[in-house]
């Protein structure tokens, strides 16, 4: 078994293109080299069992020796390794404790938690102290009764949403692939879900029934997110009913009013489990109950999230219309389907949390501020997809000036200067040491190289920002440089924001005629192609209305608006090929619109 740090060391070894120095690892993980060596012993043993060998030399570092095929196989298996061969950290243990309380009816003692997780009672008590922080966004409280134990208190829907969130939080791409393969009968891949092992028999029964149902109705198309939602929510529904909790009331569902796959599956499962089919349980599993809570103003929420992140990060994201367009489309596609708990599985979630921790935390706070009060859950996988939109915006709009161009002033030789350059650039991503020089050359080189910032080993007189460091920069020196670089980046972003604002004004004044012409021509071309593609499906009475709608759609796109009639019934069925055809036409003309625009066009077809 590996520790969390040991697992991260394993990942570094597998991904490294060459030897790694223990000193660098020590600085990165903020522990002693002795601790790194101790952890590395376990990593070596584990890799040896997998057929790999780790070598080390005093002046060369440490590296992994195995063929590329084996290395890639281990990398692909890392999610499974992390769950099965790594000691649980506190976050994972707290999640399992909450799941255990959701599955069981009464109070749970600290001793029971210790037994379930194979940890000491003191460890369990420390974990319990951290539980309130995780429960707070879900409006759930931890009731503590002295001598009796602990119990979760909250609305049933909130408890179920937390249950579903914890299942998704532990789900990997490999899990999803296995589930979909079994459900569609493509392959009978084994493998259970670790987070719900206590309710695995219920889950397996439901999965088997769904596979039989789908195979008997091959024409029924289900998306991956729908399959996961139905499987997990029905499992949660049966589990909670086993514990004596139902949704609202006990009114029996009138099956004559429903003929979808969800009803058919629930009927089979409830009959096998000897439960009546309650109307509110059906509404929960199908997602209909979400609609009661999910009447939110997506336009307002999008603006609020962008504005909040702009203020906290000090970057004018609200000046980027493409970010607004893309984020609004992203949120619309999810909320318009009546979903308040999301099933995105983003393989980059952990990496984004690590590499963009400040941005991730800011967006997480924004979601808690603007989404959680409306009982909309925002797991890390959902937040990470929003983070990607902001990263793209920053790289395309706000990072155009590049890195901070830096001059290193020293009295040492080129070899030492190159060593320091490599170290500083490795530890500070946003810096580029363009040259090193002596004190006599500073003024001349600052002009030649358009320097933004100076690092010097001795005091000098200059109008440029300056940080004075030791001959071999210490850890404190590096932190001072980081702080100054961060300050300079904020200033450069402010300059660029002003430039962006003035440029937008000039363009809007100068090119109105060109933009109008472009909108008319593009709208005409798209209309012609769509009407030709669906020549037998558009009636004469609707052709002019469709032409007007497409013209307005192009106009909305150019002026950074989105179609505001984005809600539609989840029971509507749309021809997949028609959707693909429309998307292809729009992509050809470089129009990136959200699904509501496409569904609106489909309404003009017979």
C-alpha cells in the first residue's frame, strides 16, 4: 500500500522524461529528502511487483527503467491503483463515513467508523470534526448525541443529492466504460463501484434489469448521463426506502400516464424488491422533481460567476465576450434538461485542482454563492469544466503579452547564471530570464531586450521593478520573486484590459458596415443550406419564419447574446441525424451555439 505522497511520487516517476533529483522532489513536496527516500522505498517495491525497476545515482538522480508499453499500461491503471493501493486520506474517509450514515437508519458511533475504515478511534474523531465543512453546502447537519453516536439531518432530497454526489466523486472513466459495456451488453466486464459496496447487491440487480430492458428495446436511445442518473438514483431510492425514508408522500404512480424506460425499469425493480411504485420516487429518479427547484436565471448566474471571478482574481474576464458565450452555453445545456446534479467525468479534475488551485477555489466559491442556495450541486468535476473555460479565456485574451521578461544581474560566470536561470524558470512559470549581465550593462540591455523586471545580486539604481537576491537564490528569494511577478502580471493584465476595452470601441465604430454585411451574408448562406438539407421537411408557411430566426441567430452570435427561450421538455424526442446535420452546417460557418438554438430550428421541421 502507498501513501498519498507515495502515489504522487509514483506518478512523477512515470511521467518524467528523464532522471529526477531527490532535492527537487523534497522542495516540491515540502518535506525532507530523508522522507522522500523513505516514501520512494515503497514506490520501488510496488513498481518491482509490476515489472518495473527504479535506479538512482548520486549525481544523476532517480529514474524508472521499463519499456514504453509497460509504462503506459501502469499510467492507464493509475485511477484503479489510487483507489485500491493507496491509504485513504481524510477526505476519502469522511466521504465513506457519510455514505455509511446515508445507508443506515440509526445513529453511528465513532467505534463503528473505526471498525469500518480500519483506523483508530482518535482518527475517526478527527475525521468527524471535518464533516461539517463538507455537509454545509448541502444544507445538511451532523447531529451528535452523547453516548449514542452521529446522524445526518436534512431534507430527503438534499440527502439523496449528497449521496449521488459522493458516488460520482469516486467514479472513474474506467468505471463508466465498464458500466456502459455491461448495460449495452457489448462486454461482460467485471468490476464494482467501491463507494457503494454496501449497496452493491441492489445496484447489480438494477443494472441487470436495465441491461435486459435495453436489449429488448434496441431502438431506444439513451445517453451516458441518463443511464448513470437512472442507475444511481434508482439504487439510492431503493436504499433509502430500505432505511425507511421516501420522497414526500406515498401516492402510487398512475402508469397509464407514463410509458418511458424509467417507468418500465422501476416497475420491474420495485416488483422484485417488493416495493410499491410511488409517484414521487418516479419523479426523483426521472429528474422531474429537479424542475421544481431549478427555475433559475442562467443569464444572471453566468454574469455573476464571471464578475465574481474577475473581482477575486483581479483579471477582467467580464471583458471577454467569448467566455460569456461559452460559459452560458455550457450552463444552459445542463440546466435546461432539469438536472441539478451533474454527471460529468473530467479526467483532468485533480490536475486542474493542483495546477490552478487559486482559480479552482475562486470558481468553487462562486458556485457555492450563486448555485448552492438554489439546491444545485456543484461537484469538483462540474467546477473543473468551468475552470477550463476561464483558462482558455486567460490564454487567448489576457496572456497575450507573454511572460515577465527578466534581466539577471550578477558577477558570476555563464555556467552559474544558466543554473540559476533554469532554477528560477522551473519554479516560476510566468517568468523568462532573457539575459544575464554585469552591473555595467544594465541600462543598455534593458532597452535592447524590453525588460520588465530585474533580479540582481547587489543593489542597483533603476526605474524598473527590482528584487535583490543572494548569489545562489534562497527559498525566501524565490518567494519574493514570485510575489513581484504576480504583482507585475496583475498590472500587465490591467493594461491589456484597458487596451482591449479601447480596441473594442474602435472596432464597433469603424466596422459597423462590414459586420452588418457579414451578418446578412452568413445568415443567408446558413438559411439556404438548412432549407436545402431539409427540403422535404419544411412547409412553405414556415420558410420565411425560419429565415428570420436564422438571421436573428447569427445576429445574436455576433453581438454575444444567446437564445433566451432555452427551456424545453425532457420528454421531447429529437432525430439525432437532424441534430448532426444542423451542427455540421453551423460548424462549417464557425458558429458555436448551444443546443437550445438547434432545438429551436428543429421546431420548424414537420
